[in-house]
C-alpha cells in the first residue's frame, strides 16, 4: 500500500468519535469481526464489556486496508459501511480533460458507522399481483377480530392494506 493511502487510513481512523462508537457498540452488544464476509487478518471477538476502543479501531483499520489493497469500491461489514474511490481508477472522460480532473481528484474513503439499518421499499401505483377474494375474506376476519379485541391500531393497519389492494372496498365498520 502506498504512503498516501496509509495516511488516508490513519487520518480516517483518527477522525471518528470512538467514545460514541464504543458506547453504541455496548448498547447494541456488538463484538468485533462479526461481519458475514471472511476478511484476512480480522480478529473475531464476541461481545463483552471488555471490548476496547483499540479493538474497534483495529477492526476498522483491517477493513480499510482490505478495501484499499483489493480496490473494493464499497463494503458493508457489521456496522461499518465503507466507500472507496481510488484516484488511479480509469475514468470515462475526454483526453483533454483527463489531466485537469486527475489533478483535482485524489483517492477518498468514506466510513459510516451505522449500528442499526433498515431498508424498506414502497411500491406505488398498480401492483403486479392480485389479492384473491379468499385473501380479502381473511383480511376481513382479521379486521373483525382486531376490532372485537379493541386493537384499533392493528385494525387501522389491516383496513389500510384492504384499501390499498381494493380501492372500491367500503368499510363495513367505522374505526
């Protein structure tokens, strides 16, 4: 690894708020090296109160070296999300602009510590599948049970599902 990339890694590691990372690691009970990919040199340690800042730093340093040495543009590993841009990569640009752009672009790394993530997709418009009449019957029964048990929040959600899939549906009971 060249000197510039080593400096970039060290600067990245020193720029993070390690007290916050350690605190959230303890709250979420994260160990070290708990990603789903096998990374050479990564030391695995299950969660315990004794995990230190240095162990979290070593984990990130191992990940950053792995990303840079293998020219991986993005990597998600446990709570870490890393984006790498190598200035030596070929860019699709005009030849006369190449020297100017290369002098402005250096290698860059972005590190995101995200102890909890969720990704949801909302499909708007017409759905690709059709709910069968028997499914509506089941939803109606679930709605009736939710109302009978006074679980109005659940009843509201079920009613919304029915309306999304069948806009002509009229509520039999007002909630």
